[in-house]
C-alpha cells in the first residue's frame, strides 16, 4: 500500500474494501508494514463478537456460516467471514476460495468474506487467523465468523480465539458417542446437528446429551449446558434458533463475567504463541537460513552431530545460553 499507515487505517475504518483486502494480504504475508498497521488497528478492536465454527469436513460449515451471516444481516449487524481452507500444493493458496462460496453476498457491503490457506498450520486455523480477525474487528465488523478447515477431532485451536465456539456434527458421519472425544466436548459452547433431516439425528442428539450428563472437564468454572440446535443449513432451517442460542450465550458471558475471563486467558495463550512465532521468525531470518538448516540436518542424519547439541548451539548463537540447575 503506497499511502501512509495512518491513512491506510482511516480507509479501513471507513469501510474501504480494497484497503481492507490489502491489509489482510499484508498480514498473511508478514509484510514489513503489517506490524505497524496491526499496532494502529488494535485500539479499534475488541468490539466484535468472534464466533468459531468447527467440525469435520462435509458437516456443512460453509453453508452454515453463509446462513448465519444472512441472519445477522437481517438483524442489522455487519459481518466478516474468515474461511480457513486447505493449502494448494501448487500455489500455496487456499484450495477453496471465496469466489466459489457464499456468492449471493457479493453485492452486500455489510459482509466481507476472506479465504485463508492453512500454509501448513495445524489445529484447523492458519497462522495469521487471529490477526485477520482483529483487522476485521477493527474495520467495524460487528460479527466475525471463523470457519475452521475441518481437520478432525484435534481441531481445537479455535477456542483460543473465538468468544463462542460452535461444534458442527452430522448424522451418519461417525459422530457418535465413541467419536465425540473430550477435546471437542470441552470446547463446544453450542452443538449444531446439521443436516438433521437425515436418519440418525435423534441418536446423535441422545449421544451428545448422554456425554453432557456425565460431566465435562471445567464444568464448574463454566456453568453453561451447551444447547443442541438442529439445522438444515441448505434450507435455512434452524438458523434463527441458532442465532438466538448465540445471543443467549453472549448474555451468559456478560452476566457471569466469563467473557472477560476467557479473553484474558485467550490473550495469555496468544502472547506465548506470538512470542514463539516471532522467535522462530527471527531465528530463521538471522541465524538459521534454509541452506544452513540443510547442512545441519545432513550432519545430524549422518550421525556427525546430535540434534540436542545443535539446538543449544543455535540458541547460543543468538545469545540464549542453556542454564542447568
């Protein structure tokens, strides 16, 4: 972006979609100007409701996000959607893009949709998802929907970012009592049984209720029984009920103070993640180039050096000494 950072921020805040798109691209690519841009946008963030949608591939998360966005627009709320997709092995970009999803919203300036490639990140999110969500928040979006990539049962990173986490399940896809594991059970604020017209929906609902009745880790600190909402997203059925469940949980967050406590804990975790990411970035840039890493890997593979000493040497090279007690 050729304009000064201050002017860029003003354009984003004014709703300039092109300025917003370039900001997100800069953040994704760790462009030199992105750090200063994020610093200046941050004071304008913290107002949006961040809603995460997670679940297995094929559960209909994209259609559900599309319908939720439509419902929020009926309520007069502006929406940002971050759709995290698998990475193309050829271009490095998102395999599924916003050009082929949610097309009916393209003329609505109250909805902004962005696809992101995971770029090798695990846990269902891309590395820059949190920053992109913050940019959308700072741009004035009142609701930010984050659709995870759908990698499976370990897809729980969304809980460290979202205010509200929807776990989307589908009858007949193995989402039974055996496969709804503890990680997914712990992060769900609301369960959504999508494609509920299928056989097995009632059985799936009973299975969820049985697991909820046996107690969940952290239930004492989070006195909220996740509701189970049945939807047929492709037909818009159950979407109003889901929006109401989200509103109910938002009231619960505010009334109990859980929302504030959750944001503090989320920022504690994110600070550690940001520190880890920045250290790795600086290490790769300043002390361990790709060529140096290949040479070192060859020495380790040949048995000429052990990896533990190699790590200590690298850290010593940037002034971090190993201190043993």
